């Protein structure tokens, strides 16, 4: 299924390239689209690949940034207290993107100056409030990077023939559901030349979404369901095994 | 084969969950334990968020202990009066435990407190039970008949009633207190509390091992049923799919366990249980002492 989708997306890239070569819409320096605008979390979900493709009117550097829904987190440090590792104080990090990835066609520092990167808040550390202690900020970024939630310059944007480009963004198994912003930036001679934004929706579907919504919206009924199910299962099992 | 757990928000191997369920099911049928003291740390170890592990575990223990309870009740291994007296104290203890749990949560020390309480309580229980069962096993080999000592400590307490099934005539004060302490600890630790209740009934209350198992399952089933509802209603941390997979394994295991138990003598059961409890203590203790891979960790705030 995924392979088929990818083949389809590549065909679409080729098609858009052909259109571009033919009519050459000079007013549009960059065209971008996602292979799918919705990612479904169902019972078989173990992560997904987001495929983005596009076309340029002439050569340039492309940076693709994906930002997940905001989440509020805190960081703690384990401290050795008399031979035992205990939790240190909770340090509030505030609201951060629950997912953050940046992919670029060349190393970021070759594409844009430090000042411009800071203005665009491209570096992941700008996603964290400035007053958070350095060690805690680094610890948080390390944690999210290890879990695949933060990925900066891990997979490149591939530019084909100077005109077409594609980027794949790996969404890990614990990808949080919600609305994602996919921002594609075009740089030329170190200047931001164009910016496109696409929306991506990551959502629970089917049984997953039914259970989750029930648990969140009708917790008392969900609790009763859990209890009845547990008791029924227990009694049924005892009955079944009595006859064996 | 992996399945995505909706509340935990992550995919987990189905076989792994069934296996964990089966293993704890055997314990539940054999020892009258819910097995939560083993499952909860295991679930956290495979990456389930701790709150979801505790909440879903409650639903799983409720189901597997009900299954074990029915099986034992059928063999007449449940002292209903003893169970109700224990529950009177246990319910009160659960409320008190919840208050302590909330206080520790506010102080931000709940997970360390849980680990330390696990190590101290399980360590004490495991060592005491291991030593006692070794002595009993040696007595059996030497052919000495075991005479349980009449608890002189418990003499002279008021409200004495007969517990016919247990063959005891004693005050209801010790079982109420036992139920209370177990209720407090089981709420804080997020488990059924069988591993404290079973030895307490054997050593403090002098209830015969065969009756202990069924009777403790009664308390565990009721307490975890209440806990399941409270967790789901107030914390939204019960993952039904996780609980369901665990208990499919567990109900099978519980039946196997209650059959195995019939073939074993009381002190053999207690010896195995002590070994298992100490294994968990070592696992948790090592985690507390070894330096963590990364001292920084992230908490998601609601």
C-alpha cells in the first residue's frame, strides 16, 4: 500500500514537472503538495512516512519544516542522593511543538545565515523558552530526538534536475494526533525567496478513535464499560475452564 | 505483530502483552496475587506511560482476580466472612491511600516514592516469607509436624467472632487493621495488594494457605474494580485494549495456576512466591542504584 502510494506520488511529481516545463508559470517560484493530507492512526499504526513533493521555477535551496500540535511539558533530572537516583525539581519548559522536523537540500548553515535562521526560528532550541536552563533544554531536546519526535537535518530534501524536489518525513509510532503545519521555504543566495504552508492532519480512526473519544468525553461511562467488561471476562473465563 | 494502544498512544507487540498477561495470570491463580506488582513495572519497562500502566493494570487485575475468585469459590476456598471484614478495613485504607498519593503527587515525588515503597515492602515480605518457607520445607523433610503457634498477641481483643472456613475464632480487629494497611499500600503502589495480604493472612491471622488464596482474591477483585472505575472516571488513564490483551492471557494463566496450586503444598507455594517477590525487588533496586542512561527525562503536563 505504502509502495503504491509512493509510486503514485512520484508520478504526480513527474506530471507537475511536465506541466511546469510546458506552461512555466513565472509568477509561482515554487509549487508544493503532500502525498496525503491526512495520516490515520488505526490499530495497525506503527509510524508513517510523510511524502512532500514540489517543483521550482529555477534552482534554489529548499527547507521543509514540519511542526506538530503544541504540548506542555516539564523536565526533571535524576540526582544521585546517597547512592539512589531520585527525581530533582520539576522544571517547566512551557509549550513546545510535540513534533518538530527540519529537512534541507544542503546543510542549513550553507543555505542561510545564522541571523536569518534565528529570525525563522529554524533551530530546534528556539522552540524552547529562553529562560529554561541550558542543561534542561538540552536534556529535553535529546529526549524528544531519541524518540523520533524531533529530527533536524536527518533526512535531506532531494532536488532532482534543479527543478523537482521531494522530502520524506518520518513520523514515529508515538506521533501525537492533531494538526501539523508543513512549511516549505525556498532560499536563493541566502535570502528567503518563497514560503508555502500545507496542513497535515494526524487523526485516530475507527476503534482507536471510538475508545479514545469515549474515554475523554464520557469518562464515567467508559469506567463502567471497563468494569463490566473486566467482570464479564473474568466470570466467562472461569465458566469456560470449568468444563474443560 | 503490533497493535496501537489508543490511550497509551503507542504500538506494542500483541504476543508480548499476551505473554505478560499469561505469566501474571498463573501467579493470580496459584498465589492469590493479582500480579500487579510484577506487571506494572514490566509495562513501564516496555515504554507504557506510568499512569496508563497503573490504570490499565487495575482493569486487568480486576478481571483476572474475578476469574480466579470464581474458580476458588467453587472449591469452597473462600472465607466470605473473613473477606468482608478485610474489605471493611481495605476500603477505608484505599481512601487514606488516595489522600497520601495525592499529597506525594503534589510534592512531585510520587514515582520515586512508589519505587522505594516497592523495594522496602516487597523486600521485607520476600525475605520473611522466604525464610519461613525454607524452615517449613526443612521441617517437612525431617518429618516434623508443623503446629501453627496460637497468636498470644491477638488474645484478649474484643469483638471475637468465629471464622468457620478458616477454622479460627478471633477478634475482627486484626483482620480490619490488616485490610486497612493493605488498602493504603495497594492504592499508593497501584496494585491489588495480594503480595502483602497473603503473607499477612498466613502469618498474622493464621488462616490456612488454601483458604488464603481464594479469600485474598475477594479483596483484590473488589478493590481493583473500584480502582478501575475511579482511574477511568477521574484520570482517563485506563487503556481498555491494553487491559483486554493482558487479561486474555491472564484468564488462561489463572486457570492453569489454580490447577497447579492444588498439586503443591502451602510452604512450596510460599517459597516460590518469596523467590518471585525478591526477583522484582532486585529488578527495581538495580534501577534505583544504577546511573540512568540520560539523567534528564520529560513529563507531559495535562
